C-alpha cells in the first residue's frame, strides 16, 4: 500500500526485481479499502493464471473472464 500526497491510498503489484507490474487506477480513501482492492485483484490474477495453466495442459475451452 502507498499513501499519496492527498492522504489517499493505492496499491502496486511488484515483480521479483521490485519493478511495478500493475497498480491501482484510482485512489482509495482508506488503507483498508486499498488493501481490499489489492486482495481482490490478486485473486483475479490467481484465477487467470490457473486458466492459462489449464489451457497449456490442453483444456479445449479455458474459462476467460
């Protein structure tokens, strides 16, 4: 989580080398809201990676969302 200069919060997904891979497109009024958005995004990334993995294993119709 990171606080902006206006006391609003956002999130960034960092790679292994510390580079920013993705970040929130909006600010949130509280750290809790920014954290919840980050968790929701990470769950979507996890689901997407499972779908990509199943497609690589020969699943004829991977679920896309």
